[in-house]
DNA sequence: AAATAAAGCTACTAATTGGTAACATTCAAG
DNA sequence: CTTGAATGTTACCAATTAGTAGCTTTATTT
C-alpha cells in the first residue's frame, strides 16, 4: 500500500464521515424541519461530538445548504438517467414518483416548500442557486415540450405548472395519507400522480402504473 | 353610564386587546412560521410588553392555538354562510378561493400544512380538535355529495381528495407566483382553482370566474 | 522512544427565548 | 385625599443553541 493509497484512505474516511453527517442531517431535516434541527441533534445522530462537525462544515447553514445541494444533484442525476425516448409528461411523472418515494422513505423533497428562512439561507449559496436554476431550466423545457405534444394543459402558464409541480413533490397530503389513511406507498404515489395531473375534479384520471 | 356599562367597557377593552394580539400573531405566523415567531415579536407588533401578553394567554402555545382556532372558526363560518342551493363543488371552490385570498392578504391557511411541531401543539387542544373534526366532517359530506353528482373524481377516495384539498389551501405555489410571477391576486386564485380541480395535465380546465 | 500532527472531546461563551418576580403606574373605591 | 386593586413594565431567571477554547487521545513522523 503506497503513500498515495494511504492518503486516499484518509480522504475516503473523511468523505465517509461527511456523507454520514449529510445523511443524518437529511433525516433530521425531514423529521424536524430546518428551524428545529440542532447541531447537537446531528452530532448525536452521527455519533460524533458537535465540534467535530465543524471539521467538515463551517456552520449549520453550510451543512444544511450542502445537504440540499446533494438532493438537487440527486434530482438532476435522476432526470439525466431517464431514457431519451421517454415522453416529456412521463419524465415529469417519473421524477414526481421518485421524489415522493424518497419522501416516503424518510427523505426530503428536493426543493424547500414554504420555509422562508431556509430559502433565505439557500439563496446565499451560489452553488445551490446554480443547481436550482439548472433544474428549473430543464423542467421548463420539458413542460414546453409536453405542452407542444398536448400532454399538459395549454391554458396554464409554464411557471404556474412548474410551481405547482414543485409543490406536488412536497405535498403534505403524503404525510397525512401515511398517518391517517390505509394506503401503502404504491397507492399513495398513484393517487398523488392523479391529483397532480388530473386534479380532484371529475375527469378522466390518467393513472401511471407504479414502477 | 351604569356600573354594568363600565364593566362592559372594560371587557370590551380586554377583548379588543386580545383581538389585537391574535391579529399580530396571525400576521407573524404567516410571515415567520410557528418555530421562528417569538413572544417578543408579538409584543412588539401589538405595542405591549411581553409579560402583558400573559394576561390574555397562558403560554405561547395557548396563543398560537387560539389564533388557529379563530381561523378554523372563520372557515366554518364562511361555509355556513354559503347559499343552501350552491352546488357542492362550488362550495369547495368558494372556500378554496376564500382561503387563498386570506393568504394573499397576508393571512394564514386554516390548517397547518407540514409543521409537525405545530400539529403536536394543536392536537393537545380539545377546542381545536373539535373544530377541525367538525370542519372535516362537513367537507367530507360535501365531497361525498359532489361525487354523487359527478362533480368530483369517483376514482379518488374521499380522504385523498380531502387531504389534497387542504394542501391546496396552503399551496406554496401561491407565494412563488406572487414573488416570481407577474400575476395579480385574481389570476393566482384562478390558476390555483384550475390546478386543484383539473390538475396540470391536458384536459378541460374548469375555470371559476373570480368573485 | 520521543516529538509532532491530526482528530476528537469536554467545558465554556454569548446570545436568544419563554416565562416570572418585583416594581411602577393608573384607576377605582372609600 | 388615601388606600387598595388592576394593569403594565423593567429586570431577571433558567434553559437552549451555535460556535469556540483548550485539553485529550490517536496516529504519524523523526
């Protein structure tokens, strides 16, 4: 094992620890939300002392921002890996399903929904904003394509569709159905897809078979 | 002016102060959220010292619970005053419009959407839970009626419809469209109604003319 | 083995927050 | 006018939290 190998091992250990911290942060953000999560919580969840976290992240805000950046990267990667021949509306449905399943597994939506404080923090990060704009551009293009193919409502402006779509990825109805309903994850995802694309009004629901 | 009149005047002053406190609380809850709102904030907004708030409410939780109860009472009252001959789906649309306009005016949705901490606090109050269940029963009956009249999707279970409906009353897309779009309140309400009842997919939108 | 560097922790600091004690002011009763 | 009650405030308390100083432990280098 060469010196280079040893250095890599140490770097790997550092990275592993960093990922463990980010995992714990994501889990706690989903459970408690940004305003109630504490660095003590994260430290305890990882199994380190609080000051040790500051070897990896310079502040709580830095930590949360990096966790959210990782989520956005996940969504961008997911979009990238969808088959090129997939119809635009199917892309949107697939990403929505992915996001909902992440949430049902205890994860976070890839965009913060309502917390103005989080938003203020995140928009201070160029790395975060760059990714969010990239994702938005890609989804906007997909929406435009889907409209052209009569897959999405042409009566709704793109930004209305996009913001509503984002809101469906973090729809609180998911938690309520989980807590108070009798549905498994597949059923919840299916219903949420219907609600997103066909609404709750009378019409022809367009269910997508769960993957 | 009789002694009784004086007592009533004092009671009125007390009630006026209490309403001012609740107004301030509602405004701050909408702006900062439950976890970031402080009693100092409320006191400053009202123009009293913090300890004075405790003459009216025994804790921060009591204050917030009463503010939310007042909102629920508002929603129940609004439902009550709708014309008896109004179609069920129109009732739902009317209440959604009311809720959205309240929010666009700086107010709060009548049900908390995602904050588990708020929910835990509110469910400790019998007065709150009683009202929430009452509203839910009324809306469930309306949904059942609307389904019978083929106004709502019969493919979606009632609770899916209801939780989605509640989520639309606090849809974060409203804030985003307000912040980043070029829409006035009427347009936002109209779009949100379409998104709620017809979804974002291709179909026949069922716009309701803004009142 | 000794010295140095890196990693990790205990103990601490400053600031904030919900709520209270004690004091001050205003109002009402005698 | 004096006294007591009611209302309101300043100052304070205890607990919590982000972040840091200084100490300890572990790993690496000489």
